[in-house]
C-alpha cells in the first residue's frame, strides 16, 4: 500500500493520478455516510471520510482499517490530515479526529511508501 496524506486541497489526488498515470476511472471516492469497506479501485480517495462514517456508526475503526489494509495492500490510499487546528468541541468530531490519527499511524506502519503533500509538494517520508 502507498499512503498519501496532507491537508485538504493540497493536490494529493492530482499528484497520485499524475505519478501513477491513472485516471478518474481508477478512483474510489469515500463517502462519510457509507460504512461499507472501500475498494475495487487503484486509488482509495479521502479514506478519512470512511473513518468518519465508522465513527458516526460507533463501529470498530481499528478493526475495520486492519481489514481494509488486509484486502487492499496494493492500493494507493489518500487521506486528509485532520490533526491540526483547534480541537473540536463536538464529541463525535473529537472521536473522528482521534480515530483518523490512529488510522494514519496504523496505515503508515504497514505501507510500503508514505508521502506527505504540502502546497502541492510531495515529501516522501517512508
């Protein structure tokens, strides 16, 4: 698995499409209302939205992310980094922020490559 993360609107998807010579047809777009495991495409985009759906449904995020990784180790996973800024007052949003951070750590440990995008610039960190 290749993990690409960074802030919102930093060019993560454009970077992945260009680097791996893929098209929009190769992209699975996660939805914050769908708890079904993402897959069947080369790029899994905005996996943080899937994590949000799991948190809202009070499902086991760590177990779900592990199952996702087991089934998609050849995927390119794109995640928005939501760890910066003011800690949300809403308990669900705080839980999502924690779950997303823990999921990024788990995916990073298991990824063959980790890339952070900032201002459209890719930095390979693993």
